[in-house]
C-alpha cells in the first residue's frame, strides 16, 4: 500500500495546454497528455487538489488519481478518504466514450475555485482522469461509427486489445491491478463509471445503470430505492433540464419488445464495486446527442451525486455499516441471477420507427423518426431471481501452486495465512460435473458457463505454503463469488483451474481388467452398485470399456485431483452437514 501514498513528482515537463473553455462547450476531448497536464497544473498551489501516480498500465504509461477535498498531507489523505464519505469517479474505461473525462475536468476546475469554507462539508472526490491509457493513445475519429462526436477520441480496447470493463475479476491487465489498489485504498462509498451508450434512438440524453437490486444487502437496496434514485429523478430535471432514465437495453430489435435490466455481474466495474457494498452507478449518455450535451448531463449527474453525499453522509455511511453487519450473519449468498419473464410497464419517451428498404441487398433497415416523438408504456423486464446459492465457509484454503489466483486475492486486500507444515484436514471439496464452454474466445478466455459440481467431504493433504483465508464480513461477498466454481464470474469460470479438468493418467483395458475384477470382489458396496447399473442400463450392460471405466473411477487407481478444484472449504461446525 505504500505506493498509494507517494505524491506524484512530475517535474516541469509540459504537454501542451487544453483550453479550459473547450471542456464543456466544444466537440473536443483532450489527449491523455493534455488531460494529465491539466490536472497537474490544477493541483499546483491548490490545497484542495492533489494528483497521484497510482501504478502502471499495459501501455507503459501511469494511471493517475486526482484527490479533491481530502484533508491532510499525502500520508493521511487516503486514510481520510477511507474514514469519511468518498466518491470515486472512473473515466475513460472506454476512451471513445469521453463524456466523463470532460465532465470530471470541470468538476475539478470548480473545486480549484472553491474556498475551504464552501467545500468544508463536501465529500472526498476521487477522479481517475482516464483509466484505459492504451485506448486513449489509439486516437482517431472513426472507431465510434454509431456516435455523434467528439471529433477525435480514443479506442475501446486497451494496449492488449482487452475491453477493461470485462476485466474486473479475471484481472488480465496491469490496469486492473492498479485499479484495485485505488479502490481498496479509498474504500469508496459511491462509485460512478462514465460511459456513452449504443443501441436504440430515443429522447433521453442521460441514462444510468444500477446493480441487480435483488442481490444487495437490504440497507443498500433501500438507499437506492428510497433515497438516491428519487433524489436524481427530482433534481436532474428541475435543476438541469435532464430527465434521467434507466439504461435502454432492448429485449428485441425495437422498444416495442420492451427493455431489460442489465445484468451487471462482477466482470463489470459496477458489479465488482457492489461486492464491497459500494453504491455504484454506470452513466450512459446517448450516442446520438451532441457531445456538449452528453458532457453537460454527465457533469450534472456527478454534481447531484456529490450533493446527495454532502447532505446524506450519515445515511450513506450507515447503509454500508448495516450491509457488512448483514453479511456477517449470512451462510449463503443468492447467485446467478436471471430475468423474470413477467414484465412491469414503464413510460418511455422514444421516437416512432419504421422499416424501409435498404440500399444494400434485398433487406429492410430500421429507421427512427425524430420528427415523431412519443410517450407510451412499454414492457420493463427488471425483476431478477437467483438460480443458485453460494455457501459461505469459515475458511477457504487455496493451493500454493495457484499463484495467479493468490496474486488476485492479495490485490483485492484479502489477507492470507500460509500453512506452516504439511498437514491433513477434513474439508469440503468440489469436483466439477458438467460445464459448457464458449466456442470462440471472449476477452482472451474460453469462458465456462452452465456450471455444475458435486461436493464431498474428504480428508485432504495440505502442503506447507498453501494459504488459508478467514472469511470476514468485509471480504465475504467477494470471496464467495470468485471461489465458488458454479458462479458465472468465478475464477473457475474464467479458466484459472482448467488444468484440473484434464485427466493425466489412464488405464489400458487388457491390463486393468484383472485389477478391476479383484477390486470389485473385495468391495461389496461397489459391486452391488455395479450390478444394479448393469441390470438397469442396457447400454452400460454391453459396454466393456464403460464398465471398466466405472470401476476405475471408483477405485484408488483413479487420480484424486482430476476434476477437483484446488480450493477447499472449512465450514462452521453447525453446518458440517452441508
């Protein structure tokens, strides 16, 4: 954590000034060098603003953090942030969507002109000027074909061609290791990730995404429904003339089929943040609105969140405290949420659409007519229910050989104790039964899904150096989601344990048959199960290889680690029956 507290020393190098009057009122967004130069100059001789170099990116250029209103010297500012109400704003994860980059510059500029008296009650504001440094440097005017401005902008992929908003669990990028140090160094109460949408055409400039409310602790769910969302829907139209609306995620080709709730699992920034009870939003401004309007609406959203956090500090802090207390009592977490098929209705402000003949091939094209705005109710599929549950143990144990997993756990602030000698423990062990795998790469992985496992209680030989993790309220949700193999964004799903899915030793039938007969004759229980299977399964009854395989898999000759995930669980005594 020491690197978190090292103040950035950039010397006197200048990259060129980005004109202040272009921030909100132009079709321009700065280069990465202009952006960092802006924050550096703003932080000079301004007690409210400090700029930090937080760590590396895959591009080889640092990721920076601007801290605003964090009292104390550099050694104390992160402690101040952790111990007070803090908002973290992440910009440029998709650098072709730079509304938040410009909007946050204006927020920082505002605070550079605020007196200490005027900002004394405000929260700490932490701004990542641009997270995807590699994408910022792939600058051009053509990578966002569906978007109106800005004239030049960055690219969605990072230096490794990764979409960083799918990287928050697998952590393939250096960027994410830096982000985790920022996130856990600040422990933000509220998190905003700024984006621009793709999809349908409609009247709204500003839309937003919230987490899956059904999976949240009751106090966090309540603050969304009873406090912060009503605040935004009241103040944004009244003060800024922007009516906010939920993210327009179409169920079909047009709004007629309805909208669906976005399933923000922890691979995404917002789903990652809510594992730590951080109140999180993703802003999505509309791609076909003028860039200046998209910047202004994002700016308005940020200011209204700051205003809420200023007046409702106690509510925010208490909701998070209650959430961690709630987690302390949970034996299970609901997981793998899917949408209910029965929708509610929502009033939607869109444009009439039609299908006209395309200029290409004998096909139709979809057209929205801005001259025909409408307001009408459409289906809204937003209720979600879990299809699985994740058992929460007292301890997890991870094999020392799983260095990539251990590295990611450590980066997320998980404390681990090394086993000091070889020993044997009675633990719960997961063996994988069935899973599907994507047929083509998804963000550098062949992701597993529809995962099923069987759990057994076994004595397992642990090695010196294996790590034990005590489950505590502050790490409970994160650990349960990444270390439960059946979860859609678990480390298993992201291929960290694929080597255990391949059997390493096999048998030759002509050799093993004698051993199989002998073993079957010596084990009455297995012999009876075998005979029952022969009697009831016609295919099995005539398949010599299958019969030998069955005996092999139920004998000590079969390797124990095949399909066994090297993550073990020690349950509290009262739940050892699980």
